[in-house]
């Protein structure tokens, strides 16, 4: 299991290749990448704040929960903080399991929990100023299905 | 002494990321009341607790949780990771 909280960009292809090369006995690898979304085309970037110390602990706790619920061979979480440009990768998760069902479910579980239980806060930077991204009720509701 | 940390708009509203306080508060809610009474910027930041979350020693907690033995309290808005 690897958890990386970093300001530096990462290469999704390299990360998935390295992760896949390291899993023994897996029949499925699922990966998800979250990007800085610029729907209106007016975003100049995003600033992500986090809580050093708690962030790593919270993510390891979430990964540990995923490992206890599904048959996982390995899991990877990378999450960036600091200033990011539109379209840049914010974070990724990868899961490896003997069968795809567990890999898909665990990846979705990780994403749902990272969204509202890992201490990150996003601020959108645009021509019209800056604004903290508000948490959505739907994100909290998403936890209820697990 | 207790370390109190603020993140995101709570940090901006209060105007500092962390401070060390002497407090006799028994619970998080008592600490919030003490902070609110200090200055207007604290009262503004803590005006609506439903829009805030709290962590005690880096674990999510509730506002009625006791502070005995706690070294670090953090206040922040609901998280927006992922």
C-alpha cells in the first residue's frame, strides 16, 4: 500500500505501470484520476490546502478500511496540494485485486471517502476572484452506501 | 496549553493558521465559546457550527467531545478532497 501526499505533479501512466508491475496474484487493476475541472473555461487554477500529519493518517485509515472490506492485493493513493493549473491531475487511486469487482468497488469506496474524510480544501482561482469549493450534500450521502 | 489550528476559510477569517492557548475549557464547545468571546473575527468564524468540523489530535471529533489530554484541536470547513 502506498500513500503519497505531495505538491509535485505525477505522471498517471508511469504510476499505473509501476503499480501494475508490482502486484502479484492480481487479475485486475482499476485506476481513477481526478483533474482540475474548468467547466466554464474561466478558471486560472486551483489551490489545495491540507492538514499535514492528519492527511496521511486519514488516508491510511481509509485505505486500511478498504483492505479489510475487499480482497485487495495492493492499493495506491496519490493526492496533491498547492497550486494546480486547469486540467492538471489532482489525485489518483489504483487498486489491484484477484477479480475486477473488488478492484472497482474498492476504488469507488476510496474516492467517496477521500472526498469528504481526507482533510483537503480546494479553492478555485479565476478572473473574477477566488472562492472555496463548498462540500456537497451528495458527497456526504455517497458514504451511506458503504 | 493547547495548539489550535485553523484551515481554509476559518484560517482566513480568523487571520492566522495556528495559535497556542491556555484554556480551562472542558469540551470543544466550551473552547468555541471562549474563542467567540475573544474578538469579533472569532465570533464570525464560529457563528455557524454546522458549517464547521473539528479534529482532536488529528482525528475527527464532535463538538461535545472532552478536551482532557488533547494537545491539538483543529477547526475547518467540511473537507473537499478527491
